[in-house]
C-alpha cells in the first residue's frame, strides 16, 4: 500500500526491551505519559500458519506493511520463508535479519544499482517489471544473468478494494504481448504478477484479475512459470468485515488451475496486511476533551497515519476499571502535533463519559501503523510491550490457546 520506508532507520522494536503483560488494561494501570505499542507475536504466528497451511501456493510476506525485525522472525519461524521486498533498504534488512530467507524484489521501478546489489550481494533472483526500460535495466544490473525469475506486472482493477493500486504500476493486458515475449527471452522462469489493491473486500477481485492474466497469456502465446496474485488480502476493521479468507484461496486456486500455463507453474501470493494487522495496537492517553473531540498523544505522524489521511477506522476500547456503563458516543481524535493535518475524523465510538487522563487502546495497527511513524514535532515513544491476550479483531476464527512458547522477548 504505502511506499514509505522511513521506519527502517528507526527500528524501535529492535532496540527497546519489551515487558510482557496479559493485556492492554495492565498498561493503562501503569499510567504511562507516552503512547505504548502493544505487540502480539502469537497473533502474527497464527496468521502465518494459516496462510502457509491453507493458501494453495507460496506465501511471501510484503515487508512494507511492517518491517519490524521481530515480526519478520516470528513469520519465518511459523513457515513464511519468502519475502516481498520493495527497496534496497528492505533487501538489506531481511538479508541481515533472516539470512536463509528467499527475497523477491517486487517493486516494478528500481535503481540499477539496487538491482545489482540485490543480485550480486544478497542473492536475489526474482524481480518484477512493467516496462521494456525496466527489463533492460534488470539485464544490465545482473550482467545478463541466466538464472532470473522475472515477473511482468499487469494492471488490473482495484474496484473491489478500499485502497486503489491501479494507477501507478502495471502494463495493460492488451499491451503486454511485446513485454511478455521480450521477458521470456531473457528469463529462466517467466512470471505474471498483479495487485488488486489494498483491503480487497471480495474474492471476485482475484477472479477478475486472473481473467486478465488469461487474456495476456493467450495474446502473447508464451509459457508462464509463475502466477503471483500479489497482496490485497484483507483484515477486519469496523465497518469492513470481509468474507473468510478460505473463499479467496478457493477462488484463486480455481482460476489458477484453469489458466493455460506450464504444468509445473507455481502460484504465489504477497500478503502484507493480512499477516501483520493483528500483530500490534497502541495505548494512548486523552490529554484534552473538547466536546466530541479527544486530544490524544499519538496521531497522524505516529501510528495513525491511515486514520488521518485516508479516514481509516480502527477498533477502539476505553481502558478503565471498573468499566464504564455509559453508552458509546462517536468521537474524533486530534493528535499531539501542532499541525491541523493531525486529525483523525473517525468516528471512534467510546463511552460518553470519557475524560482527560483516560487511556484508549487503538487496535489493528500492525499493518502500516508502525511502518509510517515519524518523530515529527518531537512526539512519539519507543516503549513496546508484548501482550498475550487476543487482538481486538481477527479473521482467524479458530483461536489457538496462547502458550508460553508464543511469547517472544524482544
């Protein structure tokens, strides 16, 4: 979704020791002055096992969704051994963190120097492209290597997704013939990839995209070795409850089986949000109430980028003991900076008696929340706590018991 990588330099979760608590209410009881990040390794581990066991192909994690080294290790330990990297910084990060992992450089526009470093230094053999110019760049950067898997990215519709990825990258299926033919000439394995957009709310998004893949293959009459359905697999948020992920997998597998491709062709996917959304949340404090507006100590330049800039709604819960018995009321949030852009319209339903000094958990921030953080205006916090309770929302309906082995000290 987002192409920002500024969090890679901060790496807050890799530098700060984490305590372990049962749940968010325990953090509120400490009365922290700064926001506190909660991570739930057991939730990410469960998501990884779900994908690797049920998706009918190879699962690669889209690192841009959350580049935390601890999360990368958790996913790897639970079966996700291939990683979609979109920049040379992500290539270096994953190569350093998981030396045995397989890296696929899936950004369609890369610096030639990045291609060369990825290939010769880090062992990357898979690259994506959507133009003849990029193909030439890959050939030069790898010095005409004969062991490349090259995935041509098709442009497909984002009409079924909450966030479009249809404008920036991808060659139109009816214009792909020349590029597929040229790529087939230099690739050891030829792939076709696409991205239906972030938070796809129906499996039809993939079914429709696979029909465009069919048209491109027939039009070019090439042998295709890899079909990569990209990301877009959803998570659950207020007002956005998608169908079960198994239905997405069934639609994809059925379409894959019907394509005119090599008998040994592989099916790949690049989930980001679906693997990490449930991994983390943040506990914030209310510093001021102005009617239906709450001033909190995290915001648009912290973990709530999407809540501010694209109006994303996250689950919220008041952390107070005893619990409030007052009816919920819709609130909006102001973040801590001096910027009017630091506004999260919501609405976020919280008890109407919420007041200054109360603490609120904002959930489902594992995808893009941590990755988009900045230190703008001097606000932010590196405090991270591991929790053993369940995330505020979950698409993984078979809840496994939380055991000690699921809790990993950071």
